[in-house]
């Protein structure tokens, strides 16, 4: 059985689907701080299976210990954590407590239970402001521009130290670029509580009339059209990366790091144009000041994941936007 922390969240729910349809038994834990148990309904419809769910906060070591006593886990895919770049700079203590201390608790319980296979959800934010592009796994890390990025960097260091002291651990660290889209069934997708921080959920809320206009955080970056450029990846492609990571670790006792992206960068204005092309909907927007913690441009080199994980992103930007918008239209009242 595979334990997925943060499994009712956007990424977690898609990873759960990928594992189940490929024959794995999974158990999901989540504290539901930024997700809903309604995701479990979508999972059941897609997989035709009941997935075990326990409401657990990683900050609660006792609850974690009881869970590991009750079930036998082969591996853990650790996705739980707070993820807003903007909010992390406003409430840093909550991010350190959730993302770093929560992970420490998880690692401690895993060690006691002799479960030493882990896939960790890291982020491209560990690279900070790139000195050159594309970003390689060997590029400098640690000079982060947000508390969120700092917490991911801190956890990577913790995991590296754990592996150096005990080579029985099998650890794969996946550095995500920008996951967007939704499951092609339209049954699960991203449903953040409150006003979204990420571009696509924000844009979808404007397109569906929930929000008045899209705020573009800066149009004076040193990019071709002045807006920030990111490497966007379809959530289904990203989820497949976790399955590949588990398979990669099956016979390896090491610690490894992989970028998960497409290797292509798209600007905010390009996203708006592509959305118009896919949906024929104009998005009202206004340009506001740059947002603290944002960088001008980042995209990945993904050749290492292709070589070692036998993984590559396949879906186009149009498919990412189509599937994300399809989910949004079907689930306008999800958090009501």
C-alpha cells in the first residue's frame, strides 16, 4: 500500500488516480485545510474503487504513529503542505510549521516503522532567480525568493542528510514547475479555497464570472512581452511522473532529484491568448505591480527525467487549458 499525504488536494488526487489505475493500493491522508473530501467522490468515479481516507494533520505525530501501526505501507508519496508563494511571505511561521515540521514528523514515524521509500513533492522555487536557462537539476539552489521556496529547500536538505546517514533510504525528489489543467474526465481538478494565487485558477474564475478581472503582476519584466514566463505542465503528465519515480526507486537505494516540466516557457499574455483560442472567451485584465517573491522567467531542462525515469510530458498548452476549463465549468459551486 502507498501512503499519499495531501491526497485530496489538486496534485494528490491526480497522483492517487494514476497509482490506482496502474494497480497500486493507496491510502490518502489530508487535513482538508485547502481541499475537500468531495475529491474522493471524483476518485471513486474515475477508478471504480473506494480509496481509504483518514483526516490527519502531519503536525499531529500521535495520529501519524497510529496510522502506521494500523496499516503496512510500502512507500510514501509526500505532497502535503501549504503552497502559496504570496501567503508564505505574509505568514512564514505557518509555512515552517506545516511544511518543515510536518515533514520531520512524517520522516520520524516512517523511520520507526521501517518505511524508507519516499517520493517528495519539491518545487522549482528552490532554484530562486535563475543565473541561466534552462534550469538543470545541478543548477544552484537555496537562494529562494519566498518562504514557500525556503521550506522546500529546507526539506530537501533534511532528506539529503537522512539519506547520507542511512543509505537504506530510497528517496526521489521531484521539482515541479507549474502544474495546470485537470483530469480529462472533468471529475477532479484544482479547487483552491478563496481567491486563487495561481494564474490558471484565477483566470478561470474570471472567465466564469466569479471574479471581475485578472490581475497581471507586472508587465515590465525582461521578457519578450514584459510578463512573467513559466514552464506549465499538465497535471496528468505530472502525476505520471510520480508513478515513474516509484518504479525508479524499486531497486535503488539512493537519493535523486528530477525536474518535472515541459522544457518550454509561456508568458502570462500567451496564456491569455491561448485561452481565447481554445474557448473564444476574452479575459478582462489589469496590470498591477510585481508580486513579492515572483521572478521574471523560468523553465526546465527535463532530459534527466526522460533518461532515468523514462518520463516525458506529452500534453500541449491547449490541452492543459481545455481540461482545466472543462473542470471549472462543471464544478463552479464545488466549495459552496
